[in-house]
C-alpha cells in the first residue's frame, strides 16, 4: 500500500493525509518521454511490458516541442475520455481559440 503524504488542495491545517483511508494500492510507474506511465496489470509483468512511446521523439527530441497544459475541472472519467481523446472535435468546438474550422481534416489515431 502507498501512503498519502500531502493533499495540495486541502484546507490549511487539515490532516486528511494522516487518515487510514488515505492509502492506495501501489502500482509500478516509469517516466518516459516526459510522461508518467502507470502499469495497472500484474506487478510481475510490468518490467516486460513495453511502454507505448513515439519513436520520433527519441530520435529527434530537439526538433519537437511538447506543451503541457493542466486544468482542474469537475469531470467524470467518461466525459474526460470522450473530450480529451477525441482530437477531431478541436477544430469545431474550439474554433478561434486553439482550433480553426478551415483546417478540418480526417484524423488518424
């Protein structure tokens, strides 16, 4: 079991991290290409399971720029997956911000 050490959004002076309920199952992790990968299968298989990386990022890492954007939103998991993983919605939904309807094209995933 893992132990909770800090809860960043906790009210000042709170001690919820000391609760016996503030524990989670340990999962193997690895950082690769600037991303954190968590292996949720059997622990003994983690070392043999390849990480799905993008090979061109390893070969020409200086030619790529990766932007990290984080937002705290009250999403449930299904809404998050539908929204974030559906990159084809960006030109339509986010027109004139991060998308442009003039650039619509098929998206191969």
